[in-house]
C-alpha cells in the first residue's frame, strides 16, 4: 500500500516502524507496507466513522457518516438529538455529501458542552470597540439602536447545552453548511448567483440532560463569537425588559399539528423565531421592519416534523424518537423490490417494467412512466403522442396528458408512515406512501418574500394541479 496515502497529520517518516492512526498505534515494517490487504483491513478498523472530526478552529464537529453496516460500524454510546434534512434532495447531494456540506445533518451529543446562555446586558456608545466585541473568547450579541447607542448582551458558557450552527458560510463556527435549493432535477444543478440564505442563519441549542429538548434561535455567532444586528434590523426593548430582534430575511418555523410519524398530522402555521428565541406571527413581508405579534402559546422547541425555512432552503427536523418509528432506507428498497417482483408490464410494448432506485439521465426500456392525469403506469412508447404539445393519450383510458418517469422517494425522513408507495407527486413522479404524499401536498412551503406553495419533498418541485398527486395503477400487478 502506498504509504503516502495516509493522512498527512497521521504519518511519520517512511523509515519509522510505527504509524499513529489517532486511535491506536499500528506497528509495521518496511516489508509490511507492501502487504496491502492486511494493513488496509486494520487501518479501516481503527480509523473509520468519524468524518470532519475536527474543525479548523480545533473544536469538535458533530457530523458522523451514516452507514448501513453492522452495529460495529456505528458510533458507540452516542446520544442522538435528531436530524436536519434539507427538502429537495432524495437522500444525497448531486455532487455527493462531503464534510459539513450534505443533504442530511445528524446532531449527536458532544463529548464536551459548547452551549451558551444569556448573562448580562448593558448600553455602549461604540459597540465595535467594546470589550465584549473585541474579546474573541466572549460570545455576545450587539443590538445597534443608533450611531452612538447600542445594547450589548453577553453570553456565558452553559454546561447543560450543546450548540449547533447552520448557515451558508463555510467558516469554522458553522456546523452545517446549507446552500440555496434549486427545485427539480438536480443532475445539472447550477449555482445560485445571489443567495438569500444568511451566512450565519440560525443556531440550535440541545439539552444535554434531556435529548428531546432542542431549541432554535435566529442568527449564529461568527468567527469572533459575535452576532451583530445593525441599525436597520428589526429590534425592540419593551418596558426596559430584555432586548430582542429579527434577522433580515428571518428564520421561519412550522410545527405540525399532531404526531408527524403515524400519518395523522396536519400542517401547522408558519411563525418566526427571534434572535432571543421568541415566537412571533409572520411579518407582512419577509424583510419588513415591523415584527409580528407575540404568539404566547407557541415555543421555539423543535418537534418531530418541524420545518425550518431559511429563505432559500427549507429544513425538516426529525427527532431521534420519531426516526426510530419511521421506515429505514432498507425498508423503502424492500418496497421497490416487492413491486418489481410483481413484474408490472407495459400494455403497449408488453415488456416488464422495473422501478429504479434512482433516476438516470438515459432512457431505459424497463423504465416505468406514469400518465399524470390518470395514473396508469406504462413503458416509454410513441403511441398516442401529440406532436405539438408533447402530451400523450393513455392507451388504456384514452386520457390525454403529460407523462413523467416514475422513481422512488428514497429519503426516509420525509415519510410520515410505512407501507407500499402507491402514489406519486405531480409533476415529478416521485413515489411515496399515500399518507406521505397527501401530507406534503397540504404543506405550504415559503417561496420568495411572501409567497407559499406545496412542493415535492424529494426534489422541491412545486406541485401541479389539484390535488398535486396521482394514484399509481400498475398493469398485471396488485393495486
């Protein structure tokens, strides 16, 4: 095995008789370096599972690579708070999940707490030169009220919480890097020239003593451990109480009504969370100066199925308890195998159709297509094609309408129940269970500054028509 393939920080000179893996010292000789299989096996046993273990500032990163292997491949004695899943990605990013840039973020209890809690606040005339701002070890939030008037709120370490930060920035304080989501097929995804997601969008504080309690706050601390709310930012301090504020485009949250896992939940109302963790009704527009009304009966504690919108990307929170009741990726793959075992056929080509586990750019003779106006699943053929509109007439019911590839929704976190994928979203063709499709068809996702529309959670395509989904009808298969 090529000795230089080992990480630079974990190797010594070639003439040395031992190699440090960071977990265990493996003794090798010059000759044993050529015994590729033996060394690779031991290396993989000692140096695995942790991805992005240390960030550039030396602090611990919570990201762990998820594998479908045996229990020995999974982190031992790790307490899981939950997962954040970005809507619009069917289990992975187009370029692949790497480090802090991925479609799903798993929050584990840290080895050492890094949470902070509010300590004291005071008024200063020059916030940028105040001691709290200049001290890189001090977490603080600066609320600028005027050119010569600002309120500084200091935060002290909190041994009872772990803090996780989300934003567009790739700087070290950000645990989970989130970019703007482009709706539709991601195979030829283009970069957004001007993002509306904040570089330090929000932060989550998880209770180390009760893993079920995870609170979300707008804005995140930068590399100097500061949060700045400028003079134009929405902020308030009523009756001399603690000061609070909102970020430019805001952080919106929506708690489901009822249990998300089970299929009985209904869509809730979109609200906005503040820098201090308050919950308010929506502003007139996304970045309006006037804050909404306080919603006393709501809280910033994340629930299983809570949606978090960062103005450019929407995240779904799944609790560890909820995920334990949800289908796994293997469960979804078994559902595909069961449909394929029924050998569904195309009534025109009379060829057997095979549901793929993911869409490929090239057309396959076995690739199934669904007629979106009637739900009949067939193969690709030229019968009944309208040359002008591109629509096709279904040879079974003679319904004229669009046709799209059928593919499986493979991100388990988006499912509200388990069962056969008998429905598909319109117009993308992603398959899921009946309750899952109907739930997402009734969830209005923020779009732009004041718009909302229902989308397919697997690709973020806006749903077309009413109800936005279709029941699948396979030929020669159990419906």
